[in-house]
């Protein structure tokens, strides 16, 4: 190679590795088979799984929001929550069996007897009011609350007054109590579990095993909401049938459609989240799949045993995508790492001056 001199244009691969060894080590993930991929390649390979996790978290968030609305429905206060209830008992035109002497008829028969025009039932309490004034009173929220219409109405009747209630009401009191307790427990447990699943879902990115674990809790979460919604729906239908079974008594009962819509929307989102977690048990590449070699990153340009690189492989690409006969996996240094490969340039040798 006489007459030629080696000249470097920019830093070489070894110098670049020495100066940026910390960056190279943090940007590379190794597998158990000696292969290694850049974090960018791993992130791209697990993109589908990451998007599925984001969608599952969104479903859990929606479930949590709708459950909170169900929980606060019909509680003391003003606003839309007063229109969220399971069923509403209308006694404005109820038939009185007896009236006390000297009783003067007011706006409605119920008000004349000391009752309210309507009673609406929520998860924590009940509210009562008049048709021309709206809700005037709500009981204090109570855990495991259940609505006992017979006890409440008898406690508000004026002395000497009596009303006729459908005979089926006494038969559904036990059903109302059991259903209210089951529904309260299911919704409260599902609300807490949905919050935990939002926080725990990102761990599913690591391996399919975590997907299996969380899918069990996701199934339990959806089961709780479905059971609570089904029990609440059945309770409302039974109450409506029993309280309205004798139309001649002028006792009416209407369902709170808003409450049931919110419950079943929460159930739908929880079921979607469960299917996403169950699907990730067998689909979508996880980080552990790449680490163990179960899934290979196609086109990631991995290179094993890079010489002089301290065990760290570099990724290379040629300009225009052609290899031009170079070894597979080698790429343009200038494009990837910001430096160029060594080049040979012809140099003129300086004459030697002899003394």
C-alpha cells in the first residue's frame, strides 16, 4: 500500500462505541439466545399489545365512571343525580281506606294523608317529594340500604288515616332486601376492582402470564357488574309488578331507565376489557416473547457477536436499501450513527531530505 495513507473522516465505529457506550447499552435489549434488539425495534414489535392495553384501560375507566354515577344516583343534593333511581313509587292519587275527622283535602290525596306524592329508591337511600315542588327530602346514605315501602308509609300517615296497598307488596319485601344487599356489594366491589385494574394493566406488556392473571380479575370484575345489573333490573321489574298489580288502588310504579342504562353500559365496557385481556393471553407479542426468542423481530437488523464492540451489536442500513454485496445486517454508519466508515485516499509522499 505504498503511496497510500489511511485517513479517517469522522469518528470510527470503535471510537463511537467507546464514547457512547452508555447510550448503546441502554438502547439495546438482549435475548437469552445471544441476540439483541434496539429498544425502538422492541417498542415497534410490541405496539399492538400496547394499543390493546390502552384500550383495556379506557374500558376500565369508562366502567369506573359509570359505576360512580350509579353509586351517587339519588343521593342528597341537586342536579342530574336526582333523576337517577331504580324505581319511583307514585301515591298522589292513592285510595284512602279511612280518614281522620276534620281532615281537609289539599293538593293531592297523599299529601292530605300525610304522605308524599312520590318516593324514589337509590342504591344508598330513598328520596321523597311532591309533584309541584320536586324532591323535598332524602334519607341519609346507608350501606346495604333497602327500601321498605310498608314501614316508611306507615310511619308518615296521619293518626287515624289508612291506605290500601297491593297485597303482593308484603310478598316482595324479602326479595327487595336480598336484592338490594347483593347489588350494593357487587357494585362497590366492582368499582374498587376496576380502579385497581386500571393501574395494573400496563404490566401485561411484559408477558402473557400477566395477561392470564389479569384476565381472571377482569372476568371477576365483569361478573360482579353483570350480576349487580341483573339483580337490580329484576328487583325493579318485580317491584313495578307488585306495586302496580291492583290498578284500582291508584298506586303507580315506574322504572328509572337512566339508572339501568348506566349499569348495563358499565357491564358492557367491563366485558370488552375482559375479552381484550383474554385475547392477549395468546395474541400480541410481549417483551418476554422477544427476550426468550419465541417471537423474532423481522427486519430489525440484529447482529450477533459484533467484533470489537464489547458484545454490543450495531444496526446498519445501506443508502437506498441495497446491500451492494456487503454483509447482511450492516447499514450506513453515517445515516444510523452520525459518522462515516473509514475511507482510503491517495496521498503524495513527501521527499526525504538527506543531509
